[in-house]
C-alpha cells in the first residue's frame, strides 16, 4: 500500500511538471520562472510614483495599464525602478 502511494505521488509530480513545461501561457505552471518579471527602468530622480512610472514606461516603448515603483534594494542606494508589466488581457 505504501509503495503504491509513493508511485502515485511521483507520477502526479511528473504529470504536473510536464503540463507546466508544455503550457504556452504558463497558466498551469508550478515553477516561479514561468511568470517572468516585468521590464524595469531606472528613473532619473527620486520622484517615483505610479503616474511618473507610467510615463517612463511609455517613453521606453512599453504599453502598460499598471506601472509601479520598486524601491531601492539597499538602504544606501537611491536607485528607484519603474516596472512595466504588460497590459492585462482577459480571456
């Protein structure tokens, strides 16, 4: 009984991995790299908000309906990034 449960769990994992790698839209993905991070661009000043980031995204040629500001990773740096996820398309 115990070995059959292990085989069933292993088979289920293999099937999930196969689905995730064959899914073109990664909707069935179980891995973090299937959801790629959006392009981010460094801003020229500390003023970083949604309106300014949307403008930065448009200047860089990325159409988005939800731009956001990413604060600096380290406290000593003043490098803010405007991230531009692609427009949401609802099926």
